């Protein structure tokens, strides 16, 4: 990307009329190519399952809408969240891209009958602000989430993270090991993978050109690429029309696109450090993965994570892809039930690591 920009600048100095128009065209071309080869729905919350019946809540969003909308200001940022139910607190963390609405296709309804459910829009996603002039790494987002929950008076929550959100849940537990009671990780993105986002990163960070590239790229290719990648995320099922409409309405804004792209390219660096510490986690952990997941490899993530965390249990959902929250809300409830069961029946025996840390 830098070499391309240098060539264009050289032509500008010689009086060429290519100038800014050429830079814009090059940037848009690179953006389109990168997004086309990138998993736009990669690590995003969607879902899949066997044949979904028409009366399923997945086909009738808004049918149950008792969750209350809230906004709280933390570190000068507006953080949007929804809340419903009473009981033990469960905090839902969406993937990339996505928002709290990913959990409103049955998960919140089912869980709030027995739990206090909080779902938070991550920075720059949904209706939450993104910090300006600061890279929102997984570790930073864990700190912001911790401040948010502390502001709400929430202690010892059960964290439920999907995909990228599972990486955030892991980062939260590693950073605040005494302040999480358990975790449910859905199709977790837990280990680094090869990524070719260098050109894309350079393009998006170019002032004016980056924003314009996002605008043009969204206009030309946005809906097409989104539908194609959602198809991969929902495989072997088809993408429900109402979910596609929701994604188009809430994922393709300039703010959300930039947040998605930035989250994608910072994830690997954090996972390289985090994965070396997974064996330190000594709370109950249930890992749910779809055996047909084409977005986040179960073998390279869920199974490896299960092997690394002594106090974990792995559940593979048959004929299921990446979008567990939308297609299998009942599996999340079942995982929470396992956590609530006696430690003897599940085999969770907490170690003394926390005592050692406090000494």
C-alpha cells in the first residue's frame, strides 16, 4: 500500500491529474479486494441449526422484547446495554461484527426466566462509542467492560462470549481472575491465525481516503459480501431474511465497519499472548462449538482451548455452524444449567491459584 501511495504522490508532484481521484480509486479497489477475501462475518454472531421451524423466535424477532435499553458513560464513552430478568448475573458478549441484538433471537428470553441477563455492545458496535485515538485491543475492551460492570454494581458474573466475544471473555478472566464465577464460550476465537489485513489496515487509516473507501466499498459491495459471508456463518442452514435485514441495518455503518476491521487486525497479537496463559484459568468453563463451523475452526480453537483449560467441558453441537446464539439458544441455557449443578457432578474442582495470587 505504501509503495502504491508513493507512486501516486510522485505523479502528483509532476503535475499529473491523477492526484486524489487515483488515490481514492486505488484505496477503494484494495478495500474491495481485501474485504472480498476477508471473512466479513468472520467471528461474528449469527447462528445455525437443523431445520428451524417457522414459529422459532429466530423467525420472529421482537416477538419477545422485554429487555430494557440502557446507556451508561464510562471513561467518557457511551456504553449501550440491555438488561432483563432477575437472579444470578449473566453477561453476554457479542462477536465481530454484531451487537446486543444478536442475543435477542431467543437467548435473552430463555435465560431471563432464571437469570439477570446483561448484554453489552462492544466499543464501536451497535450503539456504543469507540475510543478516538486509541487502539481498542481485546485487553482494552476487557478493562472497559470491567469498569462498566463495576459501575453497574455487578460482581462475579458468568461471562457468555461468542466468537470474538469469547476472546474478550478470556481476556477478562485473565485480567481479573478473582472477579468471574464461570464462563460459557460459544464458537470461541481463542488462537491466532494467519491474517492478511496489512493493506486493508493501511487503507482504512489513511485520512479522508479511508472513510471514503469504506463508504464506496459499502455502497458497491456491502450487501453482497455480507450476504455471502453470512451464508458461510449460518451453514448448513440458510440465512433468515429478518437476520440479514438486521445485519444490513446495523453492521454497515461507517463506525461499525471501522470497528469491525480494527477488531479483526488487533485480535491475533492479543491471542498470541493470551493463549500461553489459558492453563491458569481455574473456574468452570463450558465450551460450545458447532461441528460444521466454517468461520472459526473447532479443531484449532474449541478443542485446543478445552485441552488447555483443566476446568473445562467441551460440547460439540451436531449439524451446527458458527451462529450458536441464534440457532441454539437452548444450548446456552443447558450450559448454564451445567455450571449451576454441583461441582461433583461436573467434575469442577477449583485449584488454589487464586490464594497464591493474593499472598
